[in-house]
């Protein structure tokens, strides 16, 4: 989240690196191409990822594999109910030799931070992540420290109805660019997994395929992707439609629109295009928007504050109903 | 969604209009008029809806609806004087004026419920159409549906205004409900509970309040005798006779000093339920300064000229009180015209009130011998005056037969009939028929009158006229005034008479060959029997009814069959909505309507074809864009029955087309990350993907040169491919009734926001 002045790379090179990252991750995650693509899209769009699913489907594995495929600093925080904010951001400790307070950076100071089971921590601790995720900096005892660049939080969480979980507040959810759901593997993938992981941890075999410099250059490439006025208009129409929808209590925030377009740029680049299509917006609308929208209580049903399927349906209907602007249009 | 709101609101408005229209059932006969007006409203609201679909400009819709209203009025009422049958010319406009005047007269002449005759129909279409356009403009263009209640209320008030009675409360309640539905349709998110409560209050209120209010009685017209208040002259006559307050209707003097029967109008048509005046279109050439020949009068009959100076003091009527037969009238103001059949003088736009004029008339003095000579001969062209309904109660004709059926000549039959009424057990009573429920002139009334033997002039006159018809004597009923009473003082040396409202009278006129229409006086104790009909006069034969020697009703010169048919026609006309068109013109109408409908149905096809031609021409000239080419492809696909939603991205649309038609092999989906490198954009692809790619670049890529060389060729190729995989009926439909135009007008997919 810093101002990278690096220049982008040719689309061919971008594409090659992206393919390598995907292949690398796929050595440990079988049959989850969509989830992997989505995670890579968000990483390249400088967003944060929320991987949500039931325990044991490979959420942490995806996060770690993605982190390890890139040669950069990686920290992992296991969120527990007794975790304190300072356990994330770091603390100032009095150095008796130097006779002054010295800041000991916490695990947040890394290019990729894996927040495991983020919804097991108390809301207070969760909110410690807020500033760092949005602004790329940490303020402790009045002094501000800038985080590494690139900086991406890959958080995993269990569905909220599981025991011992605190639902993420709306503000925090809004800071994640996309939510990915892993889903159970299909039969063939599950059998293959049994074979390959009987003995060793497959993660041990994952080696970095892209350097930090290359990653920064890839991110710069994504920034250079062109977004036409028509596509911007389309994204805004969808966001506005969510705000008007009768079945939604909370619609998409302006930040959500921003994330939608940024993610679309990454997707366009990954598709080898130097410009965004409405199709990119269509494909990303559900992963980018669904975790931010709150359905009315009528749809939420009993005991399930976020009816994931219902919200996805609403978004799909909105996307299907929003006209796609055609032609070289511009702001009037 | 705006379109859904539009459809909902227009639907509610139409419902409200139709319900409100139904309230007119208290003043109009039959239900044909309702369907006509319903169709008119539906077309007008439909046109407005359609125009709103096609254009964003709000003002266009009411304008278009108004134009269509004028075109429809022209097409259905005055196509002869219009360009192409529906574009009104100056002449059409003046014909509209004539129709309006006739409508006024028709309203004045008819009893309630009235027949929706052509002029009345025109008036209704004009008024209701205007109200529909206005209500639509208020609801949809101005977006104030609440104000649409005003034109609806006007419509609702029409029956009340005419009948001086509260409108049918049920209709009123439903109209109120429909109005609330209209308000709710505009704002579907309003609280339902509030609306229901409000509706309940309105509906209950509309049903209860009229019952609580004191009865509304018509204001008594103390100013004079009225004939133009929307009622049949017959009913007006009865009401005026029964009115206690007697007032002066007119004064007149005559040169000869003889009292005059002053006739207003003759009722020529007996429909079975009523005697009604014949109201042919006004001939503007027929100024009353020189009136036509007296029908049927031959030179042999002795006549005497007379001049009457008439001043109307208290009479509002479209017909002029005149002696019969009048040859000329002078001194009138405004437009008055004479009718060649009845020789009555009427005005399309004035009443008699305040008129002062001089009428030159003839006194016809036929001798009994002349009348007798007429025998039973009836000219063939008088079939109208012999027509009787098929279901005429038997008692009328059997009574006629038993009273006069055996007499040798029509004259003697007439004498016997008059004698039957004057010299029998009949008594004069203005109240008995009302009390016993047989007031009026219908055949049921006549039968009851023959049984009860009590009634007033109109009963005697109509009974004698109908009985005369059943015996083959052409007859009609005249409505007018008895001569009145002589004033003590002379005016300008002439004897003066004054006529009051109690002198209102009706009498039968019978036709005799060579003499013409001849007055009889069957009413007991009223009027004055003319000398040729007075058995006490010298020369008048004592008529003998020879039992058994039944002379056939209509004589040889009037064949029975055509007579019957004419009767059927009269009946048919009155059974339906009384259009005066003959069967041939009816077919012509159907043809014209079908042709117009066909032309209208081809409008979308024409618009579509011209837009395709224009697009392809521009494309070939390199002056168009890929997006335009793409639109043409998608529209063609829609026309051919392949559904491509307008919310589909170019890729989705291309995929749909490919699935629907197998056009362009080499399917391509979005290249997945980790797959092959994205291929060179256009290499090795078919026209569909080339065009799709051009559209995407044009719409979403940074500005740059887009190759347009192949656009036209690709477009025509794709269209040809799409057509090739489509069945012939679909292709024909695509050309003649292109669905893409209809979906523009009636969107199929409900769009959600």
C-alpha cells in the first residue's frame, strides 16, 4: 500500500509469473482453481483477502502457499480470544542501555500477514488490524511506523455460527477486498490429497517463484490497466443498485466500488488484457461485494446473520439486471 | 423500475376510467357504447405508454395521444372529408361541429336512457377521449396522479348532472376504489395498512353519505316549458302538463282569425318502446324563408293561405312551434332549417326562447269525398310510417281490427278509430297513467291504456297512430300546442291568442293519398276535431265496420315483405347502439378498420427495416462504429427469436449467439489464469469474435485506432449466418413483426433494482 514508483512489466512477463505462482500453489491445493485465482487477483490488486469456510478445507494452506510462493517476508498470527492488540502491532519497551523506549515491531510488519482464525479474537484486537489494513501504517504510543510494501493480509475465519467466534464488525469486513470460500474438494481431489500428504507436509516443497521486486512490478502492471468510463459507470451502477435493493439492509460502500474496480484491473491483466471489461466486474461482483452487504432480517433467517447464499443471489440478480454500457461513452 | 411503474399506473388509470364510464349506464341504453369507449381509452393510454417507452421527453406522450384521438375521431366519424381517411381537413372540423350540434339535438330529443346515436357517440368519444388524455398527462407526464381524480370526477358527475340524481352508488364506490388503486400504483411502497384504512373509509362513506343526504330533486324550471333538457319530447310533454304552475308559452295572432294548432315536431318512428322523432342530418340549404312542398298534397285539395305572427315567451325547444303545413317563416334569428318530411323547423344551436317570427301556412280543407277517394292506396315510400315491431301485443291489432278492420277505406277506418276513443269509455287523465305505471308511448303502454281506458293526449295519439299502422294507414304522432285561448283585445287588428303550458298536446297525423298528412283528434275532451273528421259535419260519411270483411292491412302498392324488413331494421337499429349505417357501409368500415390495423401493425416492421438499411449503409461507408454493427446483430438475433438480454456483456451475448446458432466455430471462453497465453486478439477467429472484440476495444479500451475495414462484411456475414440457422416462419416473422421492436415497447424481462 505504498507509492510504488516501479514500472510495470510487459503483459507476457506478467502472465508468465502469474502462471508460475498459480502452479506453485496448486502443488498443495488441488482442484481449487477459482479460489487460487481469486487470491492471486486480490494480492495483485493490493487488497486483503478473507478466506471463510468450515475448518479443515485448506484455508490456512492456501494462505501459506500463496505467501510462500512469493519471495517476501511472511508472518503468521494465530488469533485467539486472549490475543491483545499489542501482540499484533508491537510494543514499546524501555531499553535500559539506551535509556529510551524502543519499538519492538509486531508480526504485522511483513509483506504478507496471515491472520489465522481472525474471528476468534476479541473485537478490540480485530480492530487493531483496521488502521494497518487501510493505511499501511501502525501507530503505537503516538509514533507512527510505516508497514512494508507490498502489504497484504490474508485472513481466514470460520463461519460465524461456529462456537467461540466473534463476528467481524462491518467496518473490518469492508476492508477486505474479497471473501473467498474454499468449499469441499471433489472426490478425486480428496483421494489425491490422501496420497500426497500421507507423510510429509507438502508446504515444505513450495519454493518462492517470484521475487519481491517482481511482485511489486506485477502490482504496478495492474495499476496501469485502463478502466473506461463505461466500465466505471457500470461498477457504480451495480454498487448503487445494492443500496437501493429492498432485500439489503446495508449496500455496498464507496470503498467497495473502489475495490471492485481495482480487482477487475488485476483480473484483466491476468487475462492478458490492458483494459477492463464489464465481464471482469461481473465475475468479481460476488466475491468482492457479498461479505459487505447485509440482508434484511427477512432474508437472514434464524440464527444466520449473513445468509451467504441469499446475498450472492441478490448480487447475481442485480448484475443480471444492470445494463452494460456500450460504445465510446464518456462523462457528459 | 420506471417501465413497470408506467405499466402499473397506466393499467390502474385505465381501470379507473372503465369503472367510471360504467356509471353512465343510467343515462345510456345498451352496453355497446361502453365497449367503444373502453377501446378508445385503451388505445389512447396504450399510445401514451408506448411513446413514453420510446422517448424520454414527457410532453410527447400526451401530444401523441391527443393526435391519435383526433385521428380516431376523424377515421370513425368523418372519414369522407379527411385526407387518407384520418387526417382532418378544415371540412372535417366543420363536420365535427355539425356532429356536436346534432348530438345536442339528439340529447334533447331522446328519453332516458338514451340511445348512443352516432352524434352522441361522437360527443362521448370526444369527451371521454379528452378526459383520458388529460388524466394520463396528469398521472404520467406531470406525475401528479392525485389530480387525475378531477377529470375522473367530471366523468363521474355526468350521469348525476343529467338525471339530477346521485350516481349509482356501487359504481361510485368502485370508482373511488379504482382511484385509490391508481394512487397506490404510483407509490407501491406506501404503507398498505394506511391505504386499506383510507379505502375503507372512502368506500363506506361513498355508500352511506348518499343515503343520509336529503333527496336531490331537480330544480323546477319556472322560466318556461322546456324541451331541451335531455329528455324525449313525449316525457317533457307529460311533465309539463302535470305541472301545477301554468305559464304562458307563446302568443300569436293570425290574419284569418282562426285558431291554430301549433306543431313542434312529428314523431315518425315507433320503436316499440317509444315514439321518436326522425332526425336526419340538417340540410344547411333548407332555410325556412322558402320551405318545400307539402308532402302528398295534390292541387285538387282546397287550401287557404294564412299568416301567423308568433312570439315565444316561455319555451325552450330546438323546434319552432308552427302551423302545419308552413310554407315560409320570416323574422328568425340564427340558424334554423326545415325538414322536408315533417316540415318542422329546427335549429342545431338555438332554442325558441325569445324568438318572434311570421309564419305563412296553408289551411288544408279536404272534402270527405276526397279523403274517401284515397281508398287504401299507400305510396311505397312511406314504409317507415307503417313499421311496427314484430312483438306488438296482439291486443292492439285485434282491437284495431275489431274496431275498424271492416271499413272499406282508410278514411273510414280512421274515423272509426277516432270515434272509438272519443265516443267510447275512455277518459282523460294526466295522472292515471303515472299512478298505474304506464306513462309513455311504448306498445306495452298502449296495451295497458287500451285496458285501463284512461290517459292523456299522448296515449290517445300514440294508440290511434299504432292502431292505424296495424290497419295499413301511414301514421305519425305530432307534438305541439292546442290553439290556446283568445285574448279579449286584438293586436294590430288581428285576433290574438295565448298559449300556455297546459295547452301542450299530441295528436296523430294520418296520411291519405292526394291529401297528405291529416290531423285527427282522438283525445277525449281536448282539442278540436277537424271538420273532415267530425261525424257531425256535413258530407262526412258514417263509417261502417263490416264484421268479417277484413281488408288486408297494407295494400297492394306496399308489398308486405319489404315492410316487414323495414320494421326489422328499425328494431335492429334500436336494439343495437342505433348506428345509422347500412350493411354495406358497415362492411366498408370493417375493411377500412382492418386496413388501418394492418398498416399500423406494419409500422414496427418499417421502422426496423429502415434502421437496418441506415446502419448497414453507414457501416459500408466506414462512417459507423462497431457498437452500431453489434446493435444491429443483436437486434437481428432478437428478431429471429434468439433472446439476448440487453444486460448481457458483449462476451455473454456472443456466447449466447454461438449457442443459439452455432455461428462461428472456435468457441472461446475467458482464458483462465495458468492456461495458455492469450492469443493474438483477432487471429484465427470468426466474424462474430472479430466484431465482439472490436466492440470491446471501442467501448472499453483506451482510445486508439480501431480497424473498421471488416466491420460491414463481418456484420452482414453474421446476420446471414444467423438467418441461415433459423426456420422460414421465424425469418418471415422477423421481417413483418420484428420482435425487437415489440420488446422495446413491452419489455419481457422484469428488471430489478
